[in-house]
C-alpha cells in the first residue's frame, strides 16, 4: 500500500477520534468517520452547552455543515448558538460561512431561542472587521460659528443627497440651509428665512426624500410649516402651514416619513403625536391622526418613523419612555402597540433623542449621560432593550442621536460637554465607546446631530456657539 494512503488513513482516524471525544458520541469508532449529518443527529439529543462547546472547537466550515444539517432542528441550533460556550466571533464565522445556507441561517437567526446576545452579532462582527482594517477617528472638517442667522440652532438634518444641511434657528424664528462640499471639505451658508411668525422658536427640522421640501415645527407657534427649497435660486418659500394647533402645543420635533407624504410631529406640552398629510403637488397640509395628553409620552421630545412607515417611535422626556405607535395610513389611525415606560423599564432618564434603522431604535438619556439600543418586533409587538451604556462623561447631557444602519453605530451629541461621540457593539454584545470630540467650543451646547447618507460625515449644531459643524467619521 502506498505510504500516502497509510498517512491519510492515520490522519482520518486521528481526526475521527478527536471529534468523537469532543462530542462524546459513542457510536463513532476507529473505523468510521462521522459525517456532519451524523454529528448533527447526535447533537439533537444532547445539551446545548455540549453542542456549543463542540462547534467552538471544530473548523468553521465543518461546524457550518453541522448547523446546516436537516438532522439538527432549528430550535436546537438556536439554543446552541445562544449558549455561552460558543463565542460570538465563532458564531459569527459560522453564520457568515458559505457552507451554511442563507435560508437556514435566517431560520436560526429568527428563532425565539436566539436571544439578544446574538441579535447584534452581525453588526459587532462588521464593526470588529472595520476596526482591524482602519483607524477609527472623528475629526472636524468644516464649521460656521457665531453666525447671526444661526442663532441658538436646535435640530439639524443632512438632505438625502448629503449636499445640504437644514437647521432650525430658534433665536431668529428661522430656518437655514447650508451647502457642504464633501470633496473640498467646505461648508457655506446658502439661504435663510428669518423672523417667520409661523415657526416661532423652531425646534425640529427635516427633509423630504426628494430634497426639495423642508418641514419645520415652531415650539411657541404650535405649528408645522413646509418650505420649498430651490438650490438654483437659492430660495426657501413657504408652501403650507398649520399654526396654533393645540394638539402640538410645544412642537418639539418633526419627521417626514420615507414616502414624503406624511409628517409626524410631537408636542412637548400636549404630550402628543400628530400625523399630517402633505400633498406636495397641491401644497397642502392636513391633520389625519393624533394622540394627545398621553401620559406615556409626557414631555414628548423626539420621534422616528420605522423603515416601512407603519410605525412611529416617540420618547417621553418626563415619562422616561419609549413608545411605539402603529399608523394605519388607510384608516388614518394611531394605535399604541408597545412601550417601555419609567426608568426601571427604559434604563434611561430624561430621554432626549431617538433614531430608527431596521429593527433597531437608539435612544439617548439626558440625565443618564447615556445611550441605549432597543429592538422592536412588529410580528409580536414586543419592544426589548438590547444594550445600554450610561454614565458616559463624554456625552454628559446626551441630546440627539443618529444611527448608522450598516454598523448599528450610534452617534450622540453631548450638550453639557460640547461633544460628538460614536459608539459601537462589541463581540460580547455590549455597547462601547469608540471615539469622539469633547469640549469643542465650536459646538458649545451641542444639540442637533445628523449623519450624511454615506455615514462618514456628522453634522452637529452648537446651541450656544450659534454654529453648525461637520465632522468626518472613520469608515471602510
């Protein structure tokens, strides 16, 4: 017999013995090599921790074949994946392996046995690869400060092209649009509206998906107004407004839905969420749904649409709450479907900002100096906290937040320490500080924050510095 055949059989038997010992599968002998299906079948009747320990020690390719086997049930595979004996990096490698079918991975991923410990694994894995591949940093690239037209700016938003930034100028009863040239790293004031009684003391601002309409809500005017934006002029022209609406008393935030035909507004004093229909062609606004005097959103501060426009998340400042409402577009109704109310449930005190991407919602806590990430499941109407980081000196007085949909990376403005800071998920499933800028006089009283569409630039307003500043953020 040729020597290479003798070597091959010795190697085969040695590996078979090792696998048999690892899995404690008595059926395997020196003369049999266990297939992935055979191991999967035996693991089906064994404790999850033994199966997890086995997968941890096997090659990723072979472990993926075992998990993909029809002999291993979805519930069992999910239990194994949720066990502490299987490290998150290893689990990530298996889920990302070509030997594991996409359909099978989805089955396991969404099974109820797979808890929040692995819920963020794909984001953590991406972030880990990203951190190893490039140096992470947040750096200032452009700024406009001490500007008389940008007086006490609150909210700010990049437009969907990443070229323009709209901001609400509280001190001038106005709205300002700045142009950002990413290639040259320059920021310039393009057009403004001042002394508009319809938006007295504006707090919230947002763009429609076509980048040609801007919604602004007036805190003391109890109003919502839409402006037409023409960069060629440039010009800002009011096209529709609803003022003195008691349902949005203390209008604090406004958000276009992704379709651009509805605007959500929250009322700070009215403890409310109101939906307005915006007809772009006709240039009209009309109220279609409202929830008012809701103690669960006492001191409503911010809101965010779900990606499918079927739900709206609202944070209640004094209620220490995150509440999800379902919006029925055809019926024009709002229904509360999930909530975390009170510090004991939310884990954050005085929630100030909210952002929603995918199934995940980021919330800041002003008095908690913290940020949390939550997951909403529309199939079960359940809202769960998946990670929380509080007492972070770098975001003292945490105000508004935005969320990177690819890396699930929250970026937060720290009002009391003039900061912008980014966070990410670690492979242990926890939120951790990445990098940021603190004590930057250019954003004194940092409040509004917005990521550009490429998620590599951050716009931040300085409430006390009368400023808008753009920072770069490291990214692959």
